C-alpha cells in the first residue's frame, strides 16, 4: 500500500500518514487547510512524501 506522509519541517514531526487509496491530492490539501492549518498559518514548511508499506 502506498501512503503519503505529511511532515512539518519546522516542528520536525510527522503530522499524519494517509493511504493514497482514500486520500488523493485534493483531500490532502483539504487536510492542510483544516486539521493541520495551524502549521500552515504559522508559515511552517510542510513536506509531503510518498512511501510504501506492505
Ligand atoms: Zn509545524
């Protein structure tokens, strides 16, 4: 399964890991505007990378 990992460069922590089956790019950007908006509003740099997990 493929996942997307949302990582905050400023807080140096993983904000969430999302299965790309259920979270497409639109859903991820929606999450950045809602669930993780605190980081975005603070000007934190969010890094999204894909990784695979069996
Ligand atoms: Zn942050």
